[in-house]
């Protein structure tokens, strides 16, 4: 039995999704600390702000990382496990990789908060330079989809597996792709403000790299699967370096899922705001038990999965 905990990326947030979590003891205070570190009001944006407000990159990214860390804290308490015993593998999609780095102990929560705040502001500023965006291409032959994406000068910014490739580039390039949809595929325009994980984000890298140079990351308590190639990372400095380069590099979630399968993963838990990665796993990781932790009502089931699937807790009574 092998357990993976995964952390979602931008676009997974919905208005008010943090409200039930902040009713748990200590989590509102933790959210306020994260607010201080990031400069955005996590409590307000997670409970009261509307969809348009939390879609803003500068708000969305810190909010998602905060949510993942708050969810994980509640889950670890519910399962009565130490951090190193909660899972066998960690992975995060895009900004969720920062969440995973903090859960693993490679970065402190405060370092992760400051890191994501700089990342979010830099990417928001980069997005304002040229009108860009992202579109998901669902279905079709993967090779034909990739060829079509590249024909229009777009970047396959996310290869998510399970028949989903996300193209990123200028609005004109995306419009051209939408007019020449690959066979047996359909295209959905995503509600994001820029062409993330492409060279359009290059202006965001310098400030992030400068902050990273000030940090001394620790070795992770739990291996992290890298967005770059699905490789298992156990060196803190390598994790930090990849978090910086990830801003302009494609996310290979397909390779992360394959690495989980190769490692014999039998259970997968997605932290809040959950659902997207579990959806991909259900299509791309057949036979693996999955759980999207969307509210505190899911904590008991998630704690049971930790006890039943994590090798460090396997065989303990519920």
C-alpha cells in the first residue's frame, strides 16, 4: 500500500470554499498568519470575495497555497500522524508544488507564503505585458493535439494526462487554435489571466530567484514528484531550484501520475480546493482509490486512507 497526497493549482478555487475550514480550532489564526506573510487577506478572499476577485493571479496563488496548508494541518491532526508519516509521496500541480514543498518541510510555511506572494505578483505583472491566456484541449490524438498547438506558436504549458493538454500563448494564437480544432478534440478557454509556464512569464523569474537565493531549504521529509519530469526529489536545494524554473517551464502532470503508478500508489488524497487532480487520477490512474478533501466532512475518510495506505501507518487500527 502506497499513499500520495497531491496539492491543486490555480483555477481550483471557488468563492467561499474556505468558510467551513476556518470554523476548525486554530485554522482562522493560521490563515491570518498566512495573510500577514503574503500581504493578501486569506480569510476575506477565502470566505467572502467573488469569483472575479479570486481569479486574480496575485490573489489566487497565495489563497490556494494557504488552503492546502490549512487543509493538511487539519488532516494531520485528524489522522494523529506526524508529518513524515502522512504519505509516501507528495506532488503539487503548478503553484501546488509550493504547498507540497512546505508540507514536506523543504520550506517553512512562512517561506512558502513569501515565495508564493512574490511568484503571484510577478506572474500577474508579466501577464499584463501582453494579452495572453490558456485553453484546455480535451480528447483527440495526443500527437495530433501537440502538433496543432505548436503549429499555432502555442506552448503545451500543461500536459495533464488523461486526454488533457493545456495550450498557452497570445489571445490571437489561442483564437486560431479554436478555429482549427484537432480531430475528436474540444477546446475550453480557461479562466486564467496569462500564459503560465511559458516564456511569457520570464519577467517574473528574477525577483523569485533573488528571494530563493536568501533561503536555505531543508531535505524533504517526504519525497516530492517534480512537475518538470515526474522525478522524485529528495534534495531541498533541487526542489527550490525547480520551483523557480517551473514558472516558465511546462507542467508534466502526466509524468507525475505515471511516477505514482510506477511507485505502486494505491491511494491518492487531494487537498482543498480539491477535485481537479482527483478527476485526472480517476481517468489516468485506474484502480487507485481517490479522495478529494473538499470540506472538513471529508477528514475522517481521509484519515482512514492515511492509516490504510501510507506505508508508515499501514496496518494500524482505525
